[in-house]
C-alpha cells in the first residue's frame, strides 16, 4: 500500500512545509514559518498589510494617515514585511510603491490549512 502523499507549500529559498495538520514541522520549516508570523505579529503591520492588499498598490506616503504613524515608523514596518517577503516595493522617483506578494500569503494560508 502506498504511503499518504502530502502537498508541500513553497515558502522561501527551497524551504517548504506540509500543512501543519499533515505532519510535524522540521526545524527549518518551523524557523521560516515563525519568521513570517513574527512579521505579522504586530497590529500596525497587520493593518499595513491589509491596506496594501486592499489598494493593490500603495505609496508609502499614503500609509501614514490611515495608520496614524510617522514616515520613519511606516518605513520600519514596511521593511519588516518586505524582509519577510510579504510585500514588495518599487522605487518611483522619490516615492516607494508597495504591493503584496500573493504567493507568500497563499503559502501561509496553506500551511495553516
């Protein structure tokens, strides 16, 4: 009888994991998932991510008012989300435009499935 096959979820640089209920996480899988969840573990970052996702693309300058945070604070939080691969930025002149990375959000969703 063939063993049960588990769909893998690609996360980053070849690190992948099965959905949490399928099997225990390996150490590298747990490390990568923890890094992503840590980036989402701040209410400002969660709001920021939802603002970017809702807009499709948003300028950093347009995040200050809805978040009620200064430009340096917005930059700190966008950097944390970008380092985790959850958003990506493109510099246009003096402005930074942000978009979500749908594949990363889908991978997180699948890991929790």
